[in-house]
C-alpha cells in the first residue's frame, strides 16, 4: 500500500477510533439520527447541505500510524427508511440518509459488493451527470455516490449520499466490501450452526496470521488484485524494490448456494473457482436470502465467528415524498433480528463432505456464504463478486 493511501486510511480511521462506542451501552441513545442528517460513531447528529461540493480530503501526516477496521465492513441500505447503515465487525458504526431510485428507475434489491471506485466520475448514461466519490456495485450503472438529498427517492437507481458522508465512506471501503440493499432495515446478527463451514484443525493450531497463510496457500487460484493508484508511480516502484517482499495478500472467498439452480458456486475475490450440484430438501419451498459472513476467529482460533443478514421477504413500501423538518430527531428502535430462518435454511442444504473440507481450507475473515432462492444475476461476471438481485 502506498504512503498516500496509508495516510488517507489513517485519517478516516483516526476519526472513527475516537468516535466508536460499544453498542448496548448508555451511549446507545445516540443511535437516534435526524431525518436528513448522519453520524459516525457517537458523534452528535449533524445536518448536511443539500448542495454538495467536490473537495479533496486532507491527508494525514506520513508518520501517523492507525489500525484498520476491527473486522469485515458491511453496508446495508433500507429503501423504506431511505437510510444507509455501515457495520464494522458486526457493530453499527455509521448511519446516514440516502436518496434511492424513483418509479421506473428503481434501485434494485439484493446482494452486491463494491466492484469499482472513482473519486470523481461522470455518468456515461445520464448526460455526464456528476457522481463524486463513486462506488460502483453493478457494471450496468448502479453506484453509491455523493449527490443531492431532497428527502425522498429522486435518483435514476443509484444511492445518493451526502457529500460529507460519501467522502469518509469512500476512503474506508475497498473493492469487495459487501453492500446489501433491502426493502426494510436489517442488521447482522451472530449465528452458530453445525452446517456452517468451520476452520480446518490443521489451520487452527497456529496464530491467526499462520492460519491465513495456510488458507492462502490452499487456494486453487489467486483473485486479480488491482494495485492502488499513486501520483508518482516511478517513485513508488523504487520504494517497493527497496522494501522487503511482503507476503501474498489473503483474499476472502464467497460461496453461493442457489435453490433455483440447486448448485453451489465458489469465488475467491472476483475470480470463479468451481461449482457443484447440491441437494436441497423440499426444493419447492422457499429458503429466503441470507448472507453469512466470517467475522474472525474465536476460542483461541479454534472456531469461526459468523454473522448473518437475512433479507425481508416482502416488497418495500413507498417512502413518503413529504419532507420532515430538518431539525426533527426521530427516536427509532433497531429491529429485532433472529437467525431462525437462516438456521432453517442451512438445515435443508446438503453439501458433499469433500467440498465442505475444500471450502473450509480457504476460509478467512471476510469470507461469506450466500444462500438464496434466486440464481446468479446476469450482473455477475468479470471483476464482480456474486450479485444476487431479489427484486
């Protein structure tokens, strides 16, 4: 990673390190937000301007050192609430208002990931409309980006963010960050199930770094990793030559089980690895759509900690176009989530043991299992993770 990128990441995470509070403490009351504001961590709710500006973020000092996120990042967008929530290691760290697609140009529901990022982008579909701090989630034109938030759906399918929220989010994410677009608000919950993949015993005997290396060496292929851009590529190359050779980057895998096709698919990064038929009990009955994610190792590295996000099985209500007072603070109770439906779905899937072991050898924090009634979307292709469109 270049010094510039390290500095940018340090700036974003330095803010979060000061702000993050444990969920469930007395500070939980700060989870209330203005109808058209946002917050990061335990910051008080702030108002944002409806008129965005394109400004380069200030870089941190080169010698500043800051750890990365605590675990895998997940972005969840609720159409009904016109709201985006950001989770780090399963904990809510940021939330903001958004503006999604209008009738005729609706924002698709489903499971996506960040597949491309540009600080400054113009639409190649809609008259070169500006899309600053763009994070693409489909090659057909759906992205998160800074834009005007009128208080109701107003885009042609993209997810508009306030400029002040889009900037730190753009610097915090990376290609592959999971994005889930749901009709209502949902959140990750802890889950443990005997059918979830487990870490291999041989990989659990050492520290997490060693286990990650074993999983990396067991991979059948490497995902294509795009090197970060730098304003002075020649100087960066010289620096890289003088530095010690870094270990190969460990790339999480994604597993997708489709009831529609009765098949299991595996990708590492954005690269397909293999697919096989699987047996699903009562195949005529719905499984739902569930996204299981490995958060990390626990019990001194002997087991994996999983969370699951289950998609609501209903159409999104139409958000009101009536703008609420900008100073209004709306007290909102987070929805009660349960892994029961996800557990029931896992109970019905039978995967050959040799495939289970093959996948278990590749698991690292950030790896995921998607279970869905739907098949792989035609949006899934080169340089994408699995894309599952549910509506």
